[in-house]
């Protein structure tokens, strides 16, 4: 199951309410445009598809069924600072974290990304 921190839950719930789907958000991993193997977290409060993968604090998080195994055990967090804010995702075992914190890519077994 995907873990959603309290700060992420609050922000996701706020976004879902402002976009007209209170308590429902959709997340998915989007491949990078340069086909380098990076996958980035995308959050949407207006899409209503996928299967429920997390429930917390009045919020249900949906994701594509095909990505459930990639998202299981990961944590979504949210940060807010003077320059804005954003969602962060934990790095799965065997993966390298992106510099922005919202993505990762799996490392080959020979240790090369």
C-alpha cells in the first residue's frame, strides 16, 4: 500500500476539494520524455480512474492498476516553503532518486543506471 504523510494528505485533500472531487485524487508515474528510465510522480485531482491504493484522513488515492506494484510501499510527502511547494516520493529499493525528489529510476544489476 502507498503511504501518504499527513502533510501530503492535507494538501491532496485541499486540491481535491478545490477541483471538485472532494476526497479523491489520482496519482501515476510518468516516464521521462528523454527515455532515460526516469519515472516522475504526477498528482491529479480531476481524473477519476484506476484502483484505490491508499486511504487516509478522508482521502482516497487512486492509481493505474498496472503501477500498483511500483507504488506499493512508497511514501508520498509534501513540502511547502517560500519558493512554493511540491510532492516528494520515496525511492524504491534498487532505484536512484531524482534531484527534484519527485522521481526515480531503477539501477541495472551491474550498478549502472
